[in-house]
C-alpha cells in the first residue's frame, strides 16, 4: 500500500513542478496495482494534451466557472417569461455592472 501511495505522490509532484519527463517515466513503468492500470492508460491516451498543460499556463477554469453560473441561473429561472430579465439576472450574477443593463431585444 505504501508503494501505491508513493507512486501517487510522485505523480502529484511531477504535475505540481511541471516535470513532464518524470510524469512520462511514472506512467510508463509497470505497476502491480490493478487500480492504476486504467488511469495510466487514460494518461497515455491523452499524452499530447497533458504535455500541453505542462508547457503552458493557460487554464479553462474561469470559463468553466462562468458556464456553471450560467447553467445554475438558467435552471433557477425556468419559466421566466422575459428574456430581458433573464439576461439582466445573468449580468448581475456574473458581476457585470448592475447599472448597465443589457439591451432590450
């Protein structure tokens, strides 16, 4: 069990320090734990995408947060009659200026 924990910690360290060569070395080594096999297979499948995350500092986290807020407001506004009010509510929730209301359609 300690070997699995150490492997897990090494992978986390490789990700945090953005050491792609260590990451590849860790996912390519043979493991005796059947729980790691599908995870390593997924890592190998998306190797190029993972490499891009190691090389760049871009993140889609803020965009995903905004999308989640929009979905929550949309779910809460179910049955709202006015699209204008829906857009106004979105702009308030997304912390746009409450004084500049969206254009009425």
